[in-house]
């Protein structure tokens, strides 16, 4: 009798465990709704939008060079005759970067960044700044990092004259001859937010729409210094007939693998998947990392930088590479949609 009771109890316990397991499992239909219509939806699903991989960390695993994605360039004629002023500017610039990236200053820094028009609102700024890898490098360290980056991606690597080095004591500045600085919204401008806020009379700051408007300004001499993506700087050097120089590096890696409805915890999880990137520079970085890591995947540039955050937030695609602040923008779009439901 005791054996029969024990056997019955064991069967009941097994059935309860089985029912609980079934209740917690995801059905194929649930997977389809989480992953959208993208081919990657056959992968194991994760719940919602996730910042899955930091490509700076993945770059560091496969490369002995720095992933450098933002810099300052300076008009060469201006640099040659204003070495003292540039030394002062670079000192102020480094101090500004140190302030902005100090986590203790995040609330003030976020407001400064928004006031300068660099990021759209304080909520985005507070999330994006810590992931934007704001940095400062000049001189030999800048040159080594930039050359390593260009060589790794097989980009045109300018000659040594491209890299600014303070070679003497020269000053032609006056009250009427301020240093004119150009920037546009995004990570390359974040580091100067405190300088813009301080409103030192030595400097004037002008915001441009993007690279397509700021590059002609630096080439023509309408601004003395401009913040640019690192990959664009060699092209400006060529367009200006070697009339500009790299002054400092201001941003390291800002690229992240983001997912919505599929699980990615390592590069190997990307094998055989389609990864959407918004433009050529992220594609080159991703290709380099995947090739070095021995991972084969398809890379698509179907969506641009304006539309990709929306489609990953909606789950139309399930894997995308985005730069900050678009990583944060996509996350906020996803959260807003969830809250609306």
C-alpha cells in the first residue's frame, strides 16, 4: 500500500513539473512576434530591445590598435601661426572632456550637451554620454592611434604632415581674432560642451548640420577647428590640398550591436545572421572584427542612420549596429512603444 501511495505521489509531482515547464516555454508564434519578419527571428529570442555587444571591447579582443572614431582637425595655416593659442585651446579642451566624462558631473554635463544642441534632450544625453567613449589624445599618441586605425581598415593613411605637433612659439591672436570652432550634433561634439557653456571670449562655436556642411567650412577657412569622424579626416586632407591637420582625437569606439527579439551574447552568435548597419564606416569596423574573429555573417546597409533606430525598435530587423546616440534613441523608441501598449 505504501508503495502505491509513493508511486502515485511521484506521478503527480512529475505532472506538476511538466505543466510548469510548458507554461514558461515560448511557443513558435511568440518567437515570430518578438523577432518581426527578419530572417534572424529563427534565433533564440530575448525579450525586447537590448544593447548586446560593445564593439569597442570586441575590437580590443582582435586588434592591437585603438578604435578611434572622432577627432578635431585644424586649418594648417592657422595652426602654423597660432601655436600658443592652440596650446591654450587644447588645454581647455582636455579639461572640458575630463569634466564631461566624469560620472559625478553627468547631470550638469547632460544639460550642457543639450544646451549646445549636440544631443536632443537630457534623458538621451545622460544615457548616451557614458557609452560615447569621449577621450583626449594629441601628439605622438594621437598619431599612433590614428595610423593604426587607418591601417587596420585599409583606409587611406595620410603622411606624417597630417598630424599636428606644436613646433614653436607663435602668436598672432587678438581680441578680434578668436579661434573659430565648428561642430555638429553627435558624439564628436560632446567633449566641447563645457567650453561652449563657459563662453570664453577666446573662442566662437558654430554648429553645422553635419559633415557635408562642416567639411567645406574647414577647407575654405570659415572655421579654424572642426570636429569630425576620424574616417572622414583623410578625405578632408586630400580635398584641402594638405591644408588641414589632425589636432586631437576626441572619441574612441561608439558602436554597439543592438538586438530586438533575438539573443546575442558573443560574436559567435552572429554567425549566419544578417546584421544591419547604417553606413559605410560601421560596416568597415564590423567587417574587420568579424573577419579577425572568424565569424561569417551577412551585412546589410538597407537602412540609413535615421531609419535604422526605428526599424530595430519595432523589431522589423532583429540585429543592428548603431552608434551612440542612436543606440539610446532606439532604446527610447522601443520603451515608448511598449508603454503605449
